[in-house]
């Protein structure tokens, strides 16, 4: 191994350990954040439990029954928890690095700048959401009672990773525009508005003309609706038309690959136009 090249896993592990030390210095804040996540999780479960109980014996929303929707909900939580744990605090901080000129310290380090900017901080309290989502997914599949083969599980994991990469690409692209705007405080608002649409299955938007417009826009223009729907349908085999399921899967993979390439180009563009604190 070339000694001049950084070992990326070791660098990430150092970042992770530093984050653990930082969180343990403020244990009270860590506990409060974890408890807030637990309350939010309980509120979401209670809300949809009430909704499904009010639907009568059939208890379905556009073909999604209670256990199936809970599996979908757990899938969204898994993707969001990974993104919010590893990428959200760093992308939100990127605009501050640009505004204050502290990006200079990242540029002079012998490591890829995007890697350094993207992984420097880990929001550890959000990891409990990952555990809760895994528990909810296991419960939903158990209640559903249908066996799942190895291939759907592998495809599910693949598209979970695809969803994470897609959301990361959107976030780092938006954060990179700070070099032009000077400050970008709307990152959290943008993330909230985007994830609102991804919280519901693709088929739910079929019920009205406006919903169909939203469905088309967030499927073919910015494919946000596919981020959670595709892995959930792969795991549950929910798509009635197998041809449509394959098309959506390929669209999700292609859109993610394209978004990653574009986000890398936008990030490099921002670095070229960045004015350091010494300039």
C-alpha cells in the first residue's frame, strides 16, 4: 500500500470515535435526543394504527394493508436514519465551512475533500431510529406471515443503499450551492419537504389528478417516490405488474447513478469557485 495515500476506513473510524467522545461529553443531550426519537416513533405508529383500524375489516390504503404499510414505513425510516446519521450534519455544516473560510483546512489535507466533508461528523443519537426501524420491519414481516426468499432480501438491501446514495447526492448538491449563495440555511427545510412525499407509497398518489401530477413529477423528474417504494415492493412483491416493477427498479438505479455523478460534478464546481479566507 502506498504510504502517501490515506486509509479511508481508518479515517472514517477516527471520525466515528471522535463523535462518540463528543456525544458522551453531553450525555444529557444524547438521552433527550434519543427519547425524542422514541416519542416520534411511537406517535407515528399510533397515528397509522388508528388510521388502519378506522378502515374496517379490509383495512387497506390503495392495496397496502397494515403490515405491508408498516414494512414500507420501516424502509423509509431505515433510509432516513442512515442519511441523517452520517450525512445530514456534514452537509448542513458545509455551507458554514464555505462562509467562514474553514474549508481551507479541508482542502489542504491529503485526502479527498468530498469524503472529508461528508463523513467528518456522525449524529449518533439517530442510530436508535435504525434499531427501531429494524424492529418494526421484523414485526411487519412476521405479522404478514408470508415467506421471503433470499433474492428479494438482497434486492431490498441493494435498493436501501440506492436510496441512501440518492438522498446523499441531493443533499451534497444543495449544500455545494452555498459557494454561490454564501449561506444555505434551507437544507433541513428542503430535507423535510422532500421526505414528506417519500413517506407514502407510489400508488397512493393515483387517487386524484393532482396526485397523479405529483406522482409523475417525483417519479420521472426527481424520482423521490421510488426511493422507498422500490425496496419495499421488492421485499413484499407488491407490484402487480412485474414489468413495471423491473422498470421502476432500473429507473431507480439509473437515477441514483446519474445523481451521484452530477453531485460530484457540482461539488467540484463549487470548489473551483470557492474563495478561501486568505484570498
